[in-house]
């Protein structure tokens, strides 16, 4: 059964979520920069691609272990039972909500 979050509980966990995401973004961006310095035919590109995928997968597992729903790269939702508290890197705070039906496009600022 999926975890259901109150705003207070989500806000309490948010600094950890943001810190873990910041680390994953930093590592991934460094790997992408390394990959982009290589020619398309360089055999090292495949190894770097695997490291990029592994880093993103590690982040996904960490977020899921915390009870969050992953909706995209660096995008997580906290299920409230009536919709989602929604956060996407690099937002500074947990500030948006959307219903199950409206999705990310229907995000509204939390009052």
C-alpha cells in the first residue's frame, strides 16, 4: 500500500529529498559532461552511459524507499490520498499540489 503524506510530514522529509537529489544531479551532470567531451564513436561513452543510468536508478530507488512516487527525472510526488504534493529539481521548497487527474500540468501553488 502506498504511503499517504500530510503536508507537515512531506515538509519534514523535504530537506533530505532535496539533498539526495542535489547529490544525484551533481554526479549525473558531471558524468554527462564527461560523455559529451568524447566522440560519438568512443568506446568509453557506453561505460559512462551505464554510470549515468546507474546513478539515476540509485536515486529512484532511494526516493521510492522513502515512500515517494517518481514521475520523471528529478520529479517526485508525495501522495496525499486526494492528489499529490509535487516537487521538481531545482525548486527550493515543496510548493505545489495537483490532483490525480490533472497531473504535473495542473500544478497549483499550495496556499
